[in-house]
C-alpha cells in the first residue's frame, strides 16, 4: 500500500483494492486521516470502489493507524452502533427465521453412547 497504484503490487498480502468490488453486504470503511502505515487515500479508494448498493457513509477520523478507538471513542461507538442498528437484523429485534436444514420427519434426536 506504499504506492498509489490502481491495483496491488506483487507480494501485497492485503489485496483489498482488487477484491472490494465483490463485496455484497453493507460495508463501512473506517480510516484514520493521520495513518502513517496505511495511507488515508487507500481508505478513500476502497470506499469509492465499493458498489453503491453496499457503500455506507465512511468514518474518517483524526487518528493514526492503531489509535482510533482510543482517540475517537465516542465518534467510533456512535457510527458502529448506527451501522448495527441499520444493518444487523438481530440488533433491531427483527431476526429472520433460519432456513430449515432438516427434511420433515427426519430423526435428529441425540443418542447417548450407552443406549
């Protein structure tokens, strides 16, 4: 992520920019504007490359690489809570029924080793 290429370079073990367009679920990008490890423009490019259907307003914070939760706690918690409220059914109390994985009439009882 050291250079601003359109695709990743050989050996980059975090090829996020190459696969981000394949994401099909609501995606929140959080990035520190003062990050010296992964440049801020990388987070911006990831967000831009997301499909508009899954793109959520990003959270750009005045933080570095590993200090977002320590320096921007309230902003981070609010954004994560909002994201969960909107995108996770269990958070709002609307949990869809899981699909049945057993055929009707299938015996799924557990038998002990002694029986």
